[in-house]
């Protein structure tokens, strides 16, 4: 059975009576700094999300600054970082300078937006990305992957192969 734990090192509560400001903008119900969210299964961490700060809203939205999620897996960790993030209804959205790295998979992926479904354990993007893996660079318009980014399905791809790869030469 999985549990989602939310730990905060410092919670700053907004003691506001209203959830909107005078100009109609929605304000957070509370703000936390040094946020850690962790999913566990059978007592083991499956992923851990850290953010420098997060705003929690009455409608259950969570908006995060500098989110970093580490996916724990048998082959090693995959780490995803971004400028901003949100969490709602089991979907984590990462926005701005999104980068995924995995030393075990020799992988680096960059994009501007990426989603992760905490229930299905699937990550995906519907925007352009660059994937570098074992000396091969793949560019595409969308992808879907498992949480460790070891199984990736790429859509509308363009592949750049190194010229020194045995048996393959670039077209002239």
C-alpha cells in the first residue's frame, strides 16, 4: 500500500481570511519552504520530491519553486529538475528548463514541460525535447516514458548519430 508523505522543514501560514486579493488574484492558503514529498511502497521510497518552496491552495493545487524529483529504482536513480512545478490530482507538472538525468542509463533529457502521473508511473511531454543517450542524440515533439526513463516511446523524432558509430555513417 502506497502512502504519500508531506514533510516540511518550515511552514509559513498565511493568516488571511480571504482566498483572493483585492484584484481578484487567488492567493495561497499557506506557503511552505524546504518541502519534501515522498511516495513509499512496502516501506521503501519509490520517489522523493523536494522543492525550495511551495504554495498550497484551498482547491488542492500545489505550486512549487525549483522542484527536484528522484525516482528510486533497482538500476539507479533518475533525477528530474525544473524551474517550477505543480501537483494536483496525482499529476505533477514540471515547467521551465526541465532536465532528467540517469547515470545508470547514460541519459540526459531536456524539455520545457513534462508531466508525471503518480498513479500510473508514466511520464510524458507533448512539446519538443532533446534526448542524449549513450552518445546518440534524439530530438522529438513528444514522448512517453516509465518513471526511470529506461523505456521511452518517442513521437515525431529526428535522430543525430555520431559519425564514429560502427556500421553507421551520416547521409551526405
